C-alpha cells in the first residue's frame, strides 16, 4: 500500500538540512598549521580541491550574479596580491610549484591579458574536519589559486587561466 507523501513536511526537511549544511560549512578562522586531531574529529576530506567564482562575467546569468553579489572581489584580490608584495605570503607557479619572486608577479601584472579586475575564480585546496563534540566543521585551507578570465577576439569568455597560488593559510 502506498503512503501519501506530505509535501510540506518534505520541503521543510529539505530546507532544514540545506540550512544545516550551509551553517556547517562556514569557514573557521583557526590556523591551518594545526596538524593534530582531537579524538572527536572526523576527517571528511583529507584534501579536497574546488573552484569558487568570485565575479560573474555574464551579467545575463542571474543565478551566478546572485551567488557572488556579496563578494568584494577587488578587496579580496588586492589583499592576496598585497600579501605577496609585502612578503606575508609566497607565490608559487601553478604548474611546477616553484616559488615566484616579486619580478614574476610584476611581469604577470604587466601582461596585456591580465588585469586584477579579471580575476574571477579562486581554487581552494583544503582539509575538512568535523568535530563531533562541538558539531562544527573546520576547513583548513592549504592553498588558494588565483585564476583570471581570458577572452577571444570577439570578447567572449574563453575560460580562466591560473596565475599563481598561495599556501599555508
């Protein structure tokens, strides 16, 4: 015999669990140097790599615009570059992992295809650790890769090009 589905209850449950997921995945401000785990820690992802859009190059895509509406792209990008220029963070080549010097970063900024305003994606490498006692998810950031938009001759977005990455957050 089939059971009648209560759609209101189902929608409430989905909304509740979605809310829990967003609350649980908020970034924690603990240092990534922490390498030890507590007994109540569960490693959900030893290393996970994912991309985050920080600006929307297609103003007609309302969903992407909504997702990034509160991102302060210029402040974020300028802060990452400032970390490199002041020596607080070291920049690394995205492909061969070699350390870059300030002249390499200046050369990137002099490239005709590069503009800080075109930095539209970040790629994170993280470890996710869930603590059963506190019911909190800690995201330990290993690195942040900076990627900028590339356009074709018709001013259409071709894709994103990796600039460099920073590590040890």
